[in-house]
């Protein structure tokens, strides 16, 4: 065999090897997913701490259980503040805890990621997510849920279309009844929405003052706030999670939903795989499924608006693109947890509500833990 022929054969062999390596590299994410799925089935269990309700998560978890019948899924619900405290206490005590942590208290979730409680994991569908929904390949925004007004159609024929209009109506005495909202002193998501309002709109504190003048009712649970609207106890609910509002409005025709036209906050339920997970592959398998097109469609079927743009949103239509103000998954949320800033914001809130009044307001909790607690 001539030297030129041997050289040509060597070149061909090198090209074949390079092509094979490239093909393997391209297939790596899917191969990795298959390995994770196999390892997840071998682990045989998965513990989830979440504040999402059964009705909203049922389709997603049902499909996951069917795909992984060998995995025993324990879905443990609590409100956002309890979830955070329980998880941190578990880790500090060395107790078995959550494999996957999933909560709408975005600032608390980002604190946990920042403090080293999360594993790094890049699911196959990461590139399909908006950039604002991913931080450090550890914290993932799974939903994109508008924060809305709800109102009693029986008593309020023309609801406010924006924050500015709500302020004007309150000042004019044009709201025929009490307003309900979250108590930011006791609700993790209530403080999140209040602090984001302060960043989004210079007049937000004036709106708090106007609410305080009307002696609002304060809540720690979305479910009880929505029930108060249907029962006629309040005429308008402020800063309500849109997915739950739309769900209740479909059952109760007396409830109306408003996506504020000046700006609509969009929150996301953040999930991460615990660094101390006893079943890390099961947690990764579920997180990957939650972010897949199929998983996102199942969340949408449960009224949770998906974060992916290539999945149909549930009805009613959401805010306009111009009004939507997503709360970015990232370190900016850590400012909420600075104790001096938090104390200052809450002092502003108490002053707006009125000195020595807060103890007069009813604070209610959904003891049945329907999962609609924020």
C-alpha cells in the first residue's frame, strides 16, 4: 500500500472518530436524561416541599407518577413562610428533608439558592426558558403568573383598570366596601408583592395610605381572600395570584379579574434540587419534566400559567406584553431580605395602615391547607 493511500486512510479514520465524538456530544443531554430517569427509578422515592395546591399540581404529578411508577412521591404542602422555616430547620438538624423545593416566595427561594442549599442542574429544556427565569443553573422559575385585582361583580360594576385608577377611586370614595389584601408582615408572598410594587410605581405608598383609610381586611391565604369576595365580605382583592383567581372565577360568576393596565407583576414559582437531597435523581427527573413542553402544558391545564412561550396559556388572557413586569429570578430579590430594608418597608406599611390599628384587622389562615396558601 502506497504512502499516499495510507495517509488518506488515516485522515478518513480521524474524521470518522471526530464525527462520532461530535454525535455523542450532541446526544449527551438526552443520554444524561435517560441516565437520570433510570437512577431516579432506582432511588424509588421523592419528597417535595411546595405551596402549590393539589388541584393545580394534580395533572403534572399524575403524569410523572405514570412515567415513574417505581417512585413513591410525597408532596408536602405548607405556606411559603412555613416551608422555608421547616426546610432550613431540617437541614440544620440533619433530618431527612425535601429533595425538591418549590415555592412562590421568590425571594426566600433565591436566598436558599444563594446560601448554598441548591444543586446545579441544567435540564434538557433549559434553552426554551426566558432568561429571567433561570439563575445559576440552580433556581428555575417554573410558572409565569400575573398578580391581579379581583372584585365582586355584584357590587362593583366598573372595576379599576389600573393601580392609578384604584388609587383615584379610593380617594374619591368610589369603592363600595372593604378591600382585602395580603398582610406583608405575616405572608412571604405578601411582602414580595408589596416590595415589588414599591419598586414598580412611585405612587405605591400613596395607594397603601388610601387603602389604610378604608380599613382593609388582611389575609395570609389566597383561598380565604377569594372566599371573602364570594361571601360579600370584601368588594375587591388586591395583589391576588392570577392563576387562583382565574380558577375561582370559572366556578363563581360573581368574581371578576383585572390585569392592571399600567403594570402587572408576573411572579414565578421557583424550584430547585436540594443539595442535601436523598433522592437527587428523582428530583432532577421531576424538575426536568416540569420544564419540558409536556410538563408545562400540564401545569397550564391546572391553571398555572407556564413560563415557556411555546406552550398555550390558560384562559382568561393575561396582561399585555407592555404591561407585564416579570419579577426576575436572581440576586436582585435578595434585597428584600436585608433586615434594615425590610424593617423600613414594613414600618412604611404600618404607618400607611394607621398607628395601633393593625391588631384590629382580621388575619385569617386556610387551616384546611387546600394548597392555595401563598
